[in-house]
């Protein structure tokens, strides 16, 4: 399958599994899961047919592991990044001492004043490595990277989660836990 087809499918799935499932007539179950058969039927009904093989290839080859199948391959979900109401059924975990957040340089002043906010998503997304944060930041202009003192936040009572694809999630990062490094 061509790379452009994989990208189109990934973008289509991101839109409907993370943001507007109702637009194609699907409903996300707890955990963000939807039956694979239901998703494929909904895609076909909305003039974007996807084969099971294409779906499996997108899940397997996504560089960010955006999607996951359950152990039976009968359910699929987006791992994180939802703006629609969904219970992702994540369990709180102890974060590493330092996490990273990449963004565009135009956001620095606002972030330094108010911290990192989840905006329209369920959580603030953090990375465990600087390179991933830089890649994320580059999507928003000239990249800048903040370190997040996750250890101190955890000690102060902030709750962290880690999605299946390794993205760290938290509700908010106040500015006192941030350090601009790049």
C-alpha cells in the first residue's frame, strides 16, 4: 500500500476515533474502543472504504502508535489525543523525574505565565525523551522544548497516566514545574 494511502487512512481514523465519532455513526465504548466491523462498515458508508488489511497495516506501521487493537483484534481505539468525551480507562502511574513537552516558539510567553493546559483534549501530552518533544514542537512552528519536573509534581499530588503508546498524560502543568531548554 502506498504511503499516501496510509497517511489518508491514519488521518481519517484520527478524526473519527479521537474527535467526531458520531459524524460517521459510531459510538466509542469505555476505553475508547469500537468494534472493527462497525468501524469498517461506517467508513464504507461514508465513502471512505478501508479493508481490514489496510487497517492492520496502519496500526502496525504508525510511527506514533496512534491506534491499538485489543488482544482479539475485534476492537480498535485511538491511544490518546481525544477531544470527544471518552473514558480511556487509564490507571495512574508514577512518572519519571523529568518529562518533556515540545511546542512552537509562539506559545512560550503564554506557557510561562499559565503553564501547560490540555486545551480541547483530555490531557496535556508529555514525552519521556527530548527527541520526541522536538518532533512534536516542530508541528507548531519553530520548536521549543520544556522540561517538566514530573517528580516534584507527583510529590505534590498531580496524577499522571501513560497511554499504551508511551505518551505521558496529566491534566495541567503549572509554570513553576517548567523549564525552557531549547
